[in-house]
C-alpha cells in the first residue's frame, strides 16, 4: 500500500489536486479505475490518505535522524536535542 500512496503523492505533486483526474491516478497507480473509490470513497479522501502518509513518513525520517544523532551519545558525544 505504501507504493500506491507514494505514486499518488508523485501524481498530486505533478498535477495538483484539482487537475489530477481519477483516470490519471488509476493509470499512475496501475490499478483499476474503481480502486480509489472502493478503497477511499473519493479522490478527496485518497488525497487525505496520501497527505497523511507523506507527513507520517517525514516525521519518521526526522525521528530516525534525531535518534541516530543521539546514539552518538553512547560513544561519548553529547546529544543536542533542539528545544523549540
């Protein structure tokens, strides 16, 4: 499912929400034209799922980077965590 959401993100990024058609999404996602409606109910709901996925992915990436920096603390280096 992550691959479908990534492809959806790429498609919306290329065309914008308003100009992205269900036909274009189906072609780019390599799914049937009814897949998005069956899964999410509408293009708008699919767009929200794509945005949620992208935000969660970005948060995980940022957290992974922070944790990697903090692991250096185990080797004697301090972990500087931003405080706002």
